[in-house]
């Protein structure tokens, strides 16, 4: 019998937010661009771009702690929680990297990874790719 962690859920995201993430990633093709996803586990309603403060932003991402803290405070006040983050892979793959697997926790957060040709949504569940991720269906909504 499959556990709740094995169930692939469809997550909605507006085309305009998706396009904004893609544009941000394409603007800096040599770095991992990153930011936060807000909403709920079935509908991403907003994003917060953040500087990548990793020591080597070409192979890793680390969201600026000041943005992370401010966004969590804002999310509590507005009751729109942070449900994950997005980042790009300059190498072109929209699959989680070994580094992503090392950084992930089995917390159920969403990971939207932008490659050269597409973006794919993953959930950190403690099993799956690199023993951490399972793929999620991403539904792009008009607007």
C-alpha cells in the first residue's frame, strides 16, 4: 500500500509566475537563481526572488537569510506560508542534483527546478531521486 508520501499531487501555478521564474533564471545563466514559493501545497500563489549567497553560485544555491526571515515573517502575518523554493541549474537539468539531495530534508517542501528547456516540480519526501525527492505534476493556470 502506498503512503501519503508516495502520492503525486498536482500543484497549480499561474503562467505569469512560471514565466517570471524562467525569465529570472535566463537573466543569469551562469548562476543558480533562487527564490521562495508561497501559497499552499496544491497552489503556489506568489514568489519571492532572493539573492543567491552561496559561496559558489554556479553550482549551489543558498537563499539570502535576510530575505528568508523577512518572507517567513510576512507569510505568518498574511497567512500565506512559504511552501518551498525555486532555483535554476546552469548545467541545464531540471532534475535534483546530488547537492540538492544533500541539502533537502524530508519536510514535504516543494522544489521547482529550472533547466535550460523546462522546469519541473519536486517534493522533498525522504525517498525518490537521491533518496529525497518525488516528482509532482505542475499545472500552469492562465494569467
